[in-house]
């Protein structure tokens, strides 16, 4: 293998495992790969590019000589290790929420704001999964006809919580069908055959932190703090793939045909939009795919300059690991590995 010295923190988790798959699929140039996780996983073997690698405990020494770190663990782990890895000379692509809103850290979706990576100080953040697919679809439209207001309702799969939530849905679904009792562990109520309008903690204004993150991150990535924004984020019993119903108010009228035309030429988007023929995006069709799917594009009949659309993407791929690998590819392509660009 020729290329870069890479480390994956959280290599045993859902996003970490997807990182390994995507790095292999895209033939990412790596000549050394360190797999890091908690001490619980020390000694486990994971195959990368046909080689069985031993998972090690994450420690400051592990980053010595590493050039690119993909961090796929919780925010407190990132707060602890990302600055250490950056100080050791690596660029950290961080999937956690730790640094997303730090003004010194670029928050990047390469289709939208790859240029923001330039001048990084060793850490580049990837957004929340529900934000990524939204801005991939909003940005091309905003460039043509500035967006004034966005209302979004999300339908987020359990994999957005992590691997343990998928196990919980699987187990609950079996128990419900078999008429057996169980106690919910991850979510406050049963998630199988149910929907829960609560993702992340409640905030003082009764929005949830997930809803707030979508708003703040969208403003930061699109450089458009003027867009009025309101989200309702809902967990649904789907394994992989987040869906979003989005109401967009533009500065001027935009027809569904014009939006379809713009989005069909935008990077990372696939249009599936023929309701009469039951053609629209849905999570089962988007799972395992790289694109952000857009459909159900139609006039918002409640206001003059409005459109409604339905956006679906694989939250573990484009919503996290794929976006992280694309950030690293953008860094390499532009020779921005070292801080300051
Ligand atoms: N799931 C998504 O769709 C999604 C989308 C965007 C961003 N993210 C973000 O990506 C990150 C990972 O999410 P996930 O869904 O992959 O979670 P996950 O499946 O629960 O995996 C968590 C990973 O973190 C590791 N870890 C735990 N404690 C650690 C420690 N003290 N030191 C080093 N590693 C430690 C775990 O290792 P062990 O196996 O050893 O415990 C595991 O590899 C989170 O910050 C999440 O917010 C997730």
C-alpha cells in the first residue's frame, strides 16, 4: 500500500466500520492503518484491505507519525484526543459534535464548502447526519435563488444513534411480535412500531439539541445565518437512512421544474421524482448508496415562493463516514494536509 499514515478512532463502532469499508471501496491511499477504540476492544482483529489488523486502545502515543485521523467516537473522546492528534501533526477529520460550532474549526460538506478546509488548524469537523443531506440539497438552490426560510421534519433511523440502537430495534421487534415483555434501554419508549419526537437532549426553548444543531450547522456550512430555520427531529423504526420533509421559502418564485433541473446537475444528488408512478426516494432504496436522493418536489401551496421536497440519504455513509473520507480526499487533492493550508 502506498499513501498516507491513517488512524481510525472508534474503528469498532458503526461509523468506524463504515469508514473501513469506504476507504477500501474508494482505494484511499494508505500505507499504514491504526485501528483504535476503547480498552474493551483491545486485541480484537479487523480486516482492512485483506490484512487482519489488531485494534489498540486509544492513547496519546498512538497518534505519533499519523497523518490523517478519522475520529468516529463520542464528543468527549474527540475533545480528549483530537487536539493531541493535531498537535502530533495529523489532520483530524472529526465526526463527533465536539468542534462543529467552534469558529476556528471548519465544518465541511465537500459538495458545499470544501474551500472552508483551507486554513484549518489540524481539526476539520463533519456535520450531524441530518444536516449533511439537507445542505447537499439546499445549497445548489440557494445559490440560484436565496433561501429565506426552511422548515424541516426529519424521520431518522436508529443507526443514527449508534450500533446498540440497531440491536435494540431488532430485539424489540422480535419481542413485540412474540408478545414478550421488555424494557427499553436506549430510547425512553418502545421504538419498534413507534415514532419518537425526541433526538438528543431538551433545550431551554423546548427544541431538542438535534433540532438546534441542524439549524446552527446549516447556517455555518452555507454561510447563511440569515435563513430562518425550524426543525422537528423524529426517531423512526428504520435501521439505516434518514428522510426529511422540507418546506423552503425562496426570495423569488422557483418552479418545481427549475428546482429539478438545478438539483439534477448538482454534485452528490440523484432525483427520483414521479409520484404518479410511485417513484420517490425511501430509506431502503438509499441504504448503502452514496447519493443524497431528492423527490416529491412540488409547490408549497401555502405561500408564493415556496417549494416542498423529500430528501433521503444513508446516514452512516453520506451522513458520516463517506463525508469524512470525501473531506480527506479534498484535503489531499488541494495539498492542505498541514495546518494553514
Ligand atoms: N451513526 C451515525 O449515523 C452518525 C452520523 C454522524 C456522526 N456520528 C457520530 O460518529 C460518532 C460515532 O458514532 P457511532 O454511531 O459509530 O457510535 P458507536 O457505534 O456507538 O461506536 C462508538 C465507537 O467509539 C469507541 N469508543 C468508546 N469509548 C471510547 C474511548 N474511551 N476511547 C476510544 N474509543 C472509544 C467505541 O469503541 P468500543 O467498541 O471499544 O466501545 C466504538 O468504536 C459519534 O460522535 C456520532 O455522533 C454518527
